[in-house]
């Protein structure tokens, strides 16, 4: 598609080839500044890849470009003219489509119905299913995928579902296609097909924005690279000027000091012992955690690094008793706890701080204090009822220990910032006096200052003899308080390092990049 | 529950700018009750008399007792459609036992004393409720469906036992030593009907349990966020079984009170009472999503419904209009609930 840009004044030299640009775009969510004035160009008919760690602001920027969010300040320029999108539908009408990281298909409906969802071909006699089906077959044939349009989406493999999602974006004749981690669910051969499709789209003049954690894969396909870090654009270069090392250097940068491993004491006995643990998905066909073994000693902090889908969350949820173990043993202080309930594990000293604090960590209808005492209520009962005095003491202790900044413990939990909410979740579990604490992405969605405080808490706990196991998907956080770093890849441990390892080696072991 | 609990449920911002609108939304059930009482006392001189208030309260007692059980279930995020049927069946069980149990093999008829009848009826209600609880907690049957099933089963059993007829003579017989069943429905303690005293005692007990006990907190946590509650060590399945068992037991209490008031037990007693109980809970400010609500509000809700429908009878409004008014009040209550909770994440 060609658009005559001569009638619009070009803001700068780049505009000739930039079909869509963000100028000084900032986005603030509550107290968190997700984007701090970013400039970003989508090059016409080429692939522009956006690199950055989790929380760097990639997805936020893409959602602004595709009309899902409105920027707090700054401008979006389409074909040289400023534009504002009120909704993603409006952006779609301008030819901008986004393929989200999480699939947005209705699994109970057929491929055909999904592709034409919301834009059914209507005739006097109802929907023209035959025509829809014909177009579907054409689209899918183009993508070299032999999928019957009448099959339900839930009966397709994850990779095929991804292809359907892509077909849907193509079916609206997008001229700008944003792909957020499109390969995370694809097999190697499916990735090859996708890349062939991307090259084909380029030749037809479609501009593509590509986001991926698989750096090498992205380098195969990209024409331009943009790196985001902590809401800022830190680097831009065309493909010919860059290599993996360049990307990693700009992605990771010089991090805020997140602490160092606590030293000057001996580790105690092994507290948590995992032996050949296997966790399957719901269908039982796929192993999410594959015969994994590890142990954590008293006073030791172990970090598990891995990409999305590496099995970190499943491992921790199984250790905490939420998911059943298919094989293997979990021992706490030498006692087998593999078959015990969550409550029994908490009572015997193993607790989990879950990844998604809104969904799994907090009761939104309760106050800060009620959330803090929830895991400990049994110990606060005197006679028939909970003792108000004991509960108050318990809450005050927890708040002091985890340095939660709250006006009053009687306020609703939702009145706190993300970082303080996270401290409440940690405080709730920590106040049960555990021997071992598991934290799934404890730094997710909190600002850098709160991160440092969370890690300081972990270091403090370890000094007091707590065994700490936490996961992260930000490589900089491995090199903070952890004594030992374990890298997980596809349900297995792919490498184990001491705290003196480099970021590049960790990323290499996770399957993210191979740096020589 | 005390006043401080209401303030706990509101963020600081809302507390600072207390205005008339907020106050009305907060105390809407109380305001509605006031409006109803004032309106009907103006319409009829007989409305606001001690004797009428006590009569109306003894009607409210049935709804109120059911509504307490319903509140427990709704707080966990569930719903119990079976309370009306269980109420009816409980009356039938009590009636059946009062008639004497015949053991053909031994050729004797056993007349259990009234206290034993009461205990057995309550145990039966709790048993029926715990079946629902097990279905919901362990078999993952949606509460709506599980309790709908129990609704039909209980009603069917009640019809089967009585063959569609009504037990009329629940007075007992002095020679068998099983008199006194009508005490619940007819007698007064210090001038107050026993049924109202029963309601007050139950409301007090469950009010304290919800506000002060660990079990009460588990109920709120289960309804507020089941996943978070589970990961905090709350025995979520146990909580589910308990609330449905308690709801079943409270339905039996209501069944005993009703059949005692009528000195008879019919298989259709309590028909559609589950809707009145749900309405009372909702008017009382509880959220159908679970996690929000308290006994005080629910009691106000029960009185709003009871005083409204009795008032309409007293001023001679047709029964058909009563249904329309009750429906309108319920919709209004839900509307106000969504106004109150709408701005917050549920």
C-alpha cells in the first residue's frame, strides 16, 4: 500500500521511511511511570524489533501504538500526521493490528468464526459462512498451514493457534503488524514458516514491529533494532551495525544496585530438598517441570532464572502444594511433604509468595491488616475467637518488619502502591515463621526502589537462617542477593552458577542468546 | 458488627469526604426501613403499634433466619437456592417424627420427645447442606446447579413422605410426653415472640462469628479471593462444606419455626423463600461476588422486605402489586450495590 506523504509536512528526515512514529510518548499507571518519553519509528516495509527486559515498557509502547492505551503525554504520528486512537478498533481501521503475547482467540469457536469475529460477512440470509470459509482457506494456504477452518481453536496445537491469530491480523489487510512474542509457543519449523511469512509481508509493503525474548531469532529477521530500558529508549541502530553483544549491553545496562549476597556466616543444614520432581500440564501429556532436583540450605539464597514457559512458576506452585507432583519427592527439614496440603506445608514452615499478587496474593475486599494476618489466623485464636490484641501486635510487627508504608492497617489493600502490596504479601507469608520461603517473581510490576527493598528483606531473612528460593526473568536481578543462580529451560536445570557469573552466560544458558 | 467495620470496608478517600449521598448509600437499608415504617404509619394507624410490630417481626424471623444462612454462602461467593425446599422438608421431617415412628417388626410406635425431634431435624438439615457443600467444594459443581438440584430433590422427598398432604396435628399428646412443639411459634419470652428471640440470638452468634472468629475471616477470604486464601493456608473446601451445612441447618430452624407457628407442616411450605432470602442479603449490602456483607445489613434487609410486604397487606394493596413492589426494591438494592462497589475492583 502506498500513501502519498507529500501533502503532510515531514517532522524530520526519518519520516520519509517511518510509517508510524511515537514522539516523546510517556505513560503513567498510578504511581509507576512505565514509559518516560520514548521516540520510536516503525520503518515502512521493514521489520523493526524492540528489545528490552520484562518491565522495560515494550508491551506498553505497543499497546499505545495499537490504540489499546492512550499515552499520558506525547504524540503518535501516522504517515506524517499526528493521530489519536480512541480504541484498538480505530487503530485497526487505520491498518494497525497487534498480535498479543497472550492469545486472544475464543477456544470454543471454529477457526473461521475466530478469524471473522466482529466482522462477519453478513448477507440478507445471515452470515455467509461459505465465503468466510473460502477466504480462510486462502489465508491459511498463504501461511502454509493446513488447518481446516471448521475446526475448533481448542483442538489446535498452541503453535497452530498462533498461526490463526496471525491469519486474523492479516485478514484485515493490516499495513502495520505488531507481533508481541509471536514465537514463544512455536516449534522450530513453525518459526521458519512464520519468518517466511514475515519476509513475504515485507515484500508486500507491510511494516512489522517485532518483540521477542529470543534475541538470536529476532536478529535473523529484523532490519532495525530499538532497545528500551526502564521506560527509556536507550539505543537504536540498523541491523548491519549491531550484534548480540550490542543488544545485551544496552538491554541490561548499569542496574540500580539491588544488593549483594549476604556473607560472613556459614549455611546451615539443607532445608528444602527437591528430588526428581515432575509436574505435568492439565492434560498430563506435557512435562512442565521435568525430573528436576535441587536443594536449598538454611541461610542460602537461590535464584531461578528462566524465560516465560521455562517451568519456574509450576515448580514453585508444586513445591507449595498448589499443583500435584507427578513424580519425585519434596522434603522439608528431611521430612517428606510431597503429599501434604498447602496449609500443612505452611504449618511445617514452607511458604510461597505467588507471582501474580492480584490474582493469588491478596484479598482485595479486605484491609491491609486482615491480609497480613490471613495466613496466621490459627495462631491468633484465644478461646473461640481471634484475639484483637494479638492480631494487632502481629500486624504491627509484620508492617514494621517488611517496612510497608501504609497510613493505617485498617485501610483497604487497594490503597497501597504495587511495591507496598508486594511487601504485604511477603509480610503475610513471612510472619508465619517459615524455614523456607519461595518467591515467584517478587519484583514483578514494582518500581526499582521497592525492588531493592524486597531484595534487602530477602538478604535479612537469609542472615536469620531462612532458606530463600526466588525466580526472576530479569537477568540483572539474578546478580543481586543470590548466592547461587540456577537457570531453567524447558522444565530442566540447564546451568548452575555462583554469584560471580556474568549476565551474558546466564542468558546463554536460558536459551535466550548464545554469546561467545 | 460494630460501626468500625463499615469504615474498614472503605478506603480513606471515601471516609474523608462523607457527604449525604455517601451516607445514604452506606445506610441505605436502614434508610429504606425508616421510609417504609414512616410511610405505612401515616397510611394506617394500626401499623406502628407494639402488637403489629411484634407480629410483623415474627414473620420476619423466618426470612431472617434463612437469610443468615444465605449470607454465609453468598460471602464465600456461592449461592444456595435450596433453602426454601429444605425449610419445607424440615417441617415435614418434624411432622413425621411427631406422628410417631412405627417399628412394624417390634410392633411398637415410638414417640420421640420434642427436643429429640428438633435435634434430628436440625441434623438432617445440616446433612443435606453438607451434601451440597461436598458437591461444590470437591466435585466442582457450580453452587447454582448443585443447590438447584437439592431444591428439587428436597421438595420431591417432602411430597413423597406426605403423599402431597399436610401434617395437621403437631401439638403432640400429653400421654406420649411429646407436647410443646408449638412453643417456638406461639410462646413469648418477656412479651417477645420466641421466634424473634431465636432470630436475635442467631444473628448475634453469627455476627460475632463473622466479625471475630478465624472461621469468619476464612469465609470472607474465600469469597474475596479463593486462590489467595488457598495459598495462605485457608482450608477452602472445609469452609465451603461448613457454610452450606450451616445454611441447611438454619433452613431447618426456619422450618421448625414456621411449622410451629402454623402447628402444621405442608410439603409446599417455604416455596420461593430462597428468593426472599437472597433479596434480604442483597438489600443488606452484600456483594453477590462474595467477600462483602455482614449480618447487621442482612437483618435490615430482612426487615425491609417483611415490613414492606406486611405494610402493603395492611393498607390493602393487592397481592399482585406486592410482588411488583418487592421486585422493584430488589432491583434498586442491586443498583445501589453496584454504585457502591462499582468504582472498586471486585
